[in-house]
């Protein structure tokens, strides 16, 4: 796998890296019992650990909330998609020929394989090679203070807490097939709707609703 050569990775178990790029649709079509999902689960945790350690050491003045928000920016789906495409991991992804995936779902798979690759690397060679890989792919973006995701919900929550206002989110509408739903959420401040937003998940919709509420509410 040329990708391993690009990062000077000398694998013990090449099967792990091949598995890291197998979407469930490909595995199903080809009668395989495994896909990348378990590796993604592991890689997600390892990525959080390495990024958390880097942020902790980078600035001793950051409090827990600030560290959490910074980490969210660098491990969100948008960031993972950027890392994956920047370094060509998306080119190794295998999806079923008959899989009817939306553009959003394909983008999500591209983001997922970055984490599954980390999971494979961790299982095969341990934490230090993972840190070396992330020092090339992720940590430069942290040092450059790149923005992939802005946490509008946290900002709105802080402002509402400061003003002693009650903030809640309500589901306004949902539509679509189970694998491709769109949710619309409303941000309610003291029971009044100050912004609605839509997204492929309730969390995404809440972020968009919070963004609108920050614009519409006169703090």
C-alpha cells in the first residue's frame, strides 16, 4: 500500500490497513464479515487522546472548557474529511458498487476512514507511530489555528447563562429515509424561538439553530 510508504510505516499486519478502508456496503457485496467500523471506534478514541495531550501541553493557560472546544474543532467531521483528502486516504476507500450513497454519506465515509486508519495503526504498531502520523497530518493544523468547526451552541449557552436565560432546543421537523434523514431544530430562549436550523443529525441542526439565534437575539 503506497499510503504506508508515504508515511514510512512498516506494518506487521497489512490486513488491518486494508480493513480500515472497507465500507460495510463493500463488505456486504463481497461476502466479507468485517468492515472499518470497529477500527473507526478505536481510532476515534486514540485521536481524541493525542489531540487532547497536544492541546494540554501547548497552552497551560487553557481551561477545561476551552480545551474541549478547541479539540472539537480539530476532530470534527469537517476536519477529518480535510485530513483524509489532503493526504489521499479517500483514494483507498472501497464502497459497494451498488451502494446508493448521498454526497453527504460519501463525505462521512471519507472522514471515517481517517479514524479507522488511526485505529489500524494503533493496533499494529502502538501509540508512538500514531503520534508521528498525526504530527504530520493533524498537529500542523492545530499550530496554524485552522478553523473547521465553530461551536455556536457553546457560545449561545455561555451568553444565556450569563444573562440567566433559559435555553432549550426543540425538534421542529424530520424527514427522509432512516439512513439519510434531515432534522430541523429550534433554539428557544425563555420559550421563544430565536432561530431554526437543519442538518443531517440533531447535533448539526442544533448548531445551525444556535448560529441563527446568536444573530437574532440582541445580547
